[in-house]
């Protein structure tokens, strides 16, 4: 366990100490039945005194009441600790789960929250209590030694056997449990990824073929899960058999000692109760081992996730200027030697990119597919990690700007517009509390206001992530309205006119011209030459490198000169 999760658990020292105290009281009071049996057989039955029987029984019932209260209190403490643990980490895990650059899975947030749930459930279950109860096995063995050394020796051997069974259970079930968990995750990811494209799958007739693949995943999961269930059932059966056999053997040993007059009948019965209590924690550990392994795996994944947060904090510590000193962002963006490599393959996506973006200017990025345009936009948006160079915002390293402040200063329209389940107003307002005037202004600027008013409930119309009520152009306009909501200082628009008709494109150009006059820094990625009418600077990319860059007219002149003449092309 690394420092991240260990530091969180360190905050629960008081709760764990309370559980340990209540566990001590509970296990100590577990001796009450033993003492009661000794008094009953060795004193009450011999003397025949009813008053003694009444007093001993009353005291024992009171001790049982205190023991039940202690068990209830430690359960209550564990439940409260689990809830507090969830509240302490849920915000961080949720944020990190939706952070980019942490992995290829789009379901990272859901998996991270499930991992948090697994750990919380283990913290509030019997498995945790078994770990606190196991050390008190020594107490019961000590009492058995007091009753007779032979009983203590037998109990020690039996506990060692039970411990060996626990180790055997771990060795035999850990790897199958891990394989079954991976198979479950793979099957769930497969369904989640395909559910987002259900219409395409249906129209293209892909569902039967995908069903065969999912069926293969399910078949593998069923086999692995069946193996796990079989191993767990076998281990539990073996553990029960050994435990019941050892209890019977302990009773037989105590009976032999009683026959020979070494111990009383009460001690014989008490020995059976004590060995049962001594072996119980081992039995619970075996029964909850699956949950323990699951919680441990979840802790490992959360450790890795929290490690990214730690790395991000370290990066901000070495920024040129502390984040707390940053005032208003003006929108001066500078890239110096920016280089991006694809993790795993080592392929370079961007190589030594240098450019300047000033407020009140529109930079248009063009180039063939796969030239690195979208990767560059994602770097500017802070959703793609780079391995070389630096990104400066107003002369400050971008890693030193608080993420929330940067997000409020940035408007981003990705190539594929993803809308989130909620109202149209909530989507435009980025799911903050919508300001009606700002929402309407953004919709008007994006040219979608009239279309929204024609919907069943206007701005309160509910949409899901597929947004079937909206056309492709309307989705793009809604994404643009979300990007320009409250007029951020920097706009990154990836193919903002790819789904627009002539009227929609005219509205887009008008909106961008107005934002330019307001002093906004605007970066456009487009294949359409019509966007050049409002462009100030032009960047032409090829194979992840800058081929041409500078003022629009200068770059277009360079491209004209570089283009072969008709005679050369004919040759």
C-alpha cells in the first residue's frame, strides 16, 4: 500500500483503536459461558443451592448484555468509519476517475467508485472483525492451559492446523479470484463500450457478431467464476470438517481427562466452548477471503489512481509561478518544442511544435488526416500529456495553473460532441447553476436559440447522451454554445463546422468574428477553406510537424509557391 491510501487510513486510527477496544471487551466477555459452565457443574449442582444458580445466571446474562453492546458498538464504529472513508475519498476518486491521461478505459470513474465500495464493504463486514478477533485466540488457549496443560497443547496444535488451512485457502484461491475479477471487468467493459453505439450496431447488422464475442467472454467468465466457487466451497467444506472434528477431539480429550479425574465435568464442557471460540476467527477469515482479496485488489487500483494525483501535485510544485499567485488569465498561449509520443509504441504524434496565440486573434490549423491537429488541440486543452517542451499560459507553465481556473477560462469543442444526460440549459451551463441570461446569450451566439425554442420544453428539454432529439448540426451548435458559455478567454474548436449547412456556417463565422473583436484567443481546426476569411494566423501540419506557420496571407503565398506548376504536374 503506497503513501496515498495509507495516509487516508491513518486518519482512522481512533476508529480502529475503538474497534480494537470493543473487540478486546467482546472476546474477554466470551469467557462468560465458560465461567458459567464451571460454576454450574462444579458449584451449583454439587451444592444444590437455588440462590447461587439464580445469582450466577443473572450475572452471566448481564455479561451477555454487555458483550452484545460491545459487538453492536464496534459494528457501529466500523459503519461510521466506512461512511467517512467513502466521503473522504469519493470526491478525489470521482475527479481522478474522470481525469484524462490516466488510462485507456472510458469507464475508469465507474470502476474506481466500485473499488471504493468494495473497500468500504470490507471495512464494515465480519472479515475485518475476524482480523481483530484472531489475536485473542491466545486468550482462549491460555485459559485451556489453566484448565489443563494437555488441553492447551491440543488447542495450540488445532489452531496451527486451522492457520495452515487458511494459508492453503489463500494459495489455492488468490489467482483464480484475480482471473475471475479480470474476466468480469472485461465483459462489463465490452457491454458498456458497445451500448454507446447501439444504433450503428443495429443498422450495420453487427449485433449478432458482437453477441458471439460477448458470449465467448461470458463463457470464460462462467468457467472462471465456477472454478472460484468450487474452490471456495471445497475450502469451506474442508475447514468445517476439520473444525468440527477438532472440536469433537477436544471434547474427547477433555472427557478422557475427566474420567481420570484430572478435570471436572464443568471444565470438560468449558473446553469444548473455548476451542470453538478459538477456531471461529479462522473460519470467518476463510469464509470472507474472497471479499478480502477483492478489497485488496481494489486498494491496489485506487493506490495507482491516487498516485496520478500525487504526481500532478508534484508537477505543480515545480511550476514557474505558484498556482496561488496566478491572477486573471488573459489568453496568451505559447508552445515551445512541444513533443507528444504514443505510450507503449514510442511513435511520435507531435514533434517540436512552436507557436504563439495572442488575444484577439484566430489561429486556424489545417492538414491531412492523421497530421496531429486534434492531438495538438487536446494538448492545449490540457487533456493530453506531452513528453517534451512546455506550454505557457500568459508566460506561466500550464502545470502551475489550478485546473478549475483553467477550465473556467477555456472553451473546448471536441471533434465528437458528447452531450450529457440532463437539460439543454444544464449542458450549456456545463452543469453548474445555469444563469438564464448567459445560457440564452451563448445559444444565440452559437445560432441554436431558435431551434431550442421549438423543442417540447425549450431550454428545459431533457436529453440523454445520444441526444436523439437533435440533428448532427444542432449537437455541434449546442457544443459550441457550451464552449462559449460566459465567454472564456481561450476557445479551442475542433471541426466546428463539419456538420453545419451554409446557414449554420454563416452563423458560426459571425459568432467567431464577434468573439475575436471581444479579444478572445481562438484556435480552429478545419478542412473548409471558408474559415480562412476570418483567420489571422494559419498553421499547416504534416506528420506531426509544422509545415507552414505564420500570418494567413504569408502562409497561403508560401503554399502557392511550393505547389508544382501545371507543367510540372503534367510531366
